[in-house]
């Protein structure tokens, strides 16, 4: 009887006259909307998943092309060749302008692995955390945890390229007989595997991972927090927000990571003596000997140059990332 009445109502009233409650009964989509369920957007393939990784890697590589000379000078300072001015003059006089871009291939490979992994992972982790937090902004400690995790994953993936970069940059400081003379990053990786074994690619990976965790905790968490502050509290525009937030995150990234970067550099560039003995047995031994010989400030050797190098690279990375995202939006990606 109920079915007959419903059919009669439809015939007499027509579809345009169907009451709302009947339309909801007949249409499952309407019924779900009425119950507060939102229609899920359809997936567009793998692009939404890989997009944060592609954008992160591309922005990091573009930033490296700009910052590479400063990074080269920073490494030479940490290896004890003098101040920034002295190192620059010596390099230009003895090796030419091209020396400032020595190791660029390794630097680009490092960004293609390390930055791709860390920025992509951080974006995914924060998106999931915000979703679990009902769309509310994340507290600082959760952003820091996401940054720590992203840094560890990125460093584990990018450690081989980082080792090649350090060795190529430090090669010219060694005696002629000890120089490795790598032609490019891939040649460096191939020879490291051939001469020292596959596991040698992760030599110094421990301090590299710890350093990356500290850097990304400072860089990523403070950047997100600064963006919210600049937009919500100060009312900054888009470009002012990016510049201000990236400057803050660059400073915290440098302050948190330089001690670990110093130890990592010493471990990765060390050479055995005539008896085949290395100067340090590991990261902790290097840290203790450094502290004993120079005190805590020894770990901050080259801090001004390191900060000048980190902050612009962070700024360039975020600026390039912002522009890449705007370009993708304009073409519908």
C-alpha cells in the first residue's frame, strides 16, 4: 500500500513537485548531504601525492644554484682556511671563479634527494595532522615533531649525495697526493662504492640525520608558526609573509643545526694517517675532542657565514616554492 501511494504521488506531482523528504529518500547522495556527510572529491591520480615532493625538490635545486658559492666558502672556513674574506680571495686567486661552484652537481643531487624527501614528507605529515585536528592550526610542538620526522627521512635518503658534496668541496684543501679528483657527483658515488663499499655512502650518516632533524625542527616548525603570526597578527601580504617567515626560520635552522653540521663535516672529510688511523672514532669522539680543545664556541665556527648561507637558502627555497605553487594553480595542476 505504501509503495502504491508513493508511485501515485510521483505520477501526479511530477519530479519537480517531489517533496524534499521524498527526494532525500530516493537519492542516496541527497540523503548523505542531509546527514552532514560531504561528497569526497574524486582522485586525480598520483599527482596530488607526488606534488609536494616534486615542488620541494625543484625549489631546493633552484635555491642551491643561487647559494652554492656561499656554501663553498662555509665549508672552507670550517676546514680552517681563514675568514670569509680570506677564503674568497684565496679561492679566486688560486682556483678561479669556477671554484665557487665546485660540487654543484653533488649539491643539486642532494637537493633532488634530501629536500624532495623532507619537504614532501613535512607537507604530508602536517596535512594529516591538521585533518586529525579537525582542520585547526597545529600547535608548535606538533609542527616540531613533523619537522624532526621529515628531517630524519630526508637525511637518510640524501646522505650519499651529501657525502659526495662535502668531499668534492674539501678536495682542493688536501695535499695533491691525497686528492680524490672526482669529476662529478655520480663519479664520486661510483668511486666511493668501488673503493670503500656500498655502506661507505652512509659514512657520517648518524650526525647527518641528527643535524637534519635539528635543522628541520628549527626551519619548518618556525616557518609555519611565523606564517600564521605574520598573516593573522601582523596582517602582512603574501610576499612580506614569505620573506619575514623565512628569515625567522633561517635563523633558527642555523642556530639549532650548526654544532651538528660542524661534527658532520669533520667526520665526512677526515683522512687516515700514515698508520691508517682516523682522527676520530665516531661522532661522539669528535664532539668530545672538539669541546676539549676549543670549548662550546668551537662548534659555532663560521656561524655568521653559516647563518648567511642558511637564511638565504631557506628564503630562496620558500620563495621558489611559493612561485611554483602559484604557477601550478594558474595552469590547473
